[in-house]
């Protein structure tokens, strides 16, 4: 009985989340449609550039939701395999290289062995590092350094992702990972929620340290054999 109730709670939560995500996507789509219709009506409209900018902005917003939420982690293919975490991280960093350069952010990799084997769902872990490193880049609007470090401690791998960005005020730390918690103009607040869930599914843990205007470190601990 209790188990069932619990399950229903969870289903309700998933339903609410899906509705929230649909809402987040529908808003920018509606706005883009409206502005595109204006542009179609009058091609000499002096506000043309402004409307086009709004459309591009909204496309970016939808793109971010898809990227944070579901690009790499397809709901169905949960695949646990032995993988090299160093390669996983290098791959994610290469995906973000352009983004980093554009924002004058330099990403530094630090690890003391080339092969760190981990049993994991590779695509989901990539999603985690993508989201957290992307947040680090976004936290440094005027550029800076981002360090990704990997160390093995007994049966755990410690991955730290450290930025020198805006930081997070103490009273906001416990909001991290809440669906739709965002402080960004074009944010959606889905990235950390998804990431924390994936880490939990790998029996891992996350600790966040942050000082406003100094920077933030995400400490992720993953067992080398998660199951
Ligand atoms: P989004 O990036 O769309 O805002 P996330 O779930 O990825 O959503 O992050 C939620 C919020 O957590 C961000 O809006 C930001 O306020 C805070 N945050 C996450 N990572 C960092 C970081 N490295 N530095 C400062 N704030 C961060
Ligand atoms: Mg994010």
C-alpha cells in the first residue's frame, strides 16, 4: 500500500515536471511564431532587426532546454558499461571548447592517470559533465579559468569542476537542482536537476562549495563500480 502511494506520488511529480517543461518550450515557440508573423506582414518594418533578435533569442532558449535536458540522455537506453572516465571528460570538454573560447574561458584538465575505468552509462555521465561545465562557463561572463580534476580515492573517483565565477549566495545553495530554479535570463533550471538525478542513479554524491564573486566548485564522487 505504502509503496504504491509512493509510486503514485512519483508519477504525479513526473507529470508536473513534464507539464512544466512543455510550458517552458511552448512559451518561446508562441513568441517566435508571433514575431515571425509580424515580419511576414511587413518586410520594411523598422523593428525587423529587433524582432529577428527576439526570435534568435527564443530559439536559443529552446535549444538550451533540449541540450540540458535530453540531448545525450535518451530515456530508453540505460547502458552500464566499463568506460574510461578520462576519455568521457575529454570528449565533453571538446564539445564545449568553442563555447569556452567565445567566453574567454580557459579549461584546464588535471588527472594523474590516463585511464580511470568506471562502470557507467556513458551518455548520461556526459550529460552531467556537459551541464556542470557549461554552468561554470556561464558563471564567468568576463572570462576566467575552469579546472576539471580527476582523482581516485580507493573505490571512488573524485571529479571536481571549479570555476572562478560569480558564485552562489549561501541561501541559494539548497535550491540547486530544484526544477526550474534559475538565475539566468535565458536559463531553464533543468540542467542540475537532471545531473543530480543521474549522479544519484550511479550511486554517486555531489557537494557544492561556493563563495560569491570568488567561484564555485562542484565535487562529484562516483564509485568505480556503481552497481
Ligand atoms: P540554468 O543553467 O538553466 O540556469 P541549472 O540547473 O543548470 O539551470 O542551474 C541552476 C542555477 O544554479 C543557475 O541558474 C545558477 O544560478 C546556479 N548555478 C549553477 N552552477 C553555477 C556555477 N558554476 N556558478 C554560479 N551559479 C551556478
Ligand atoms: Mg545550466
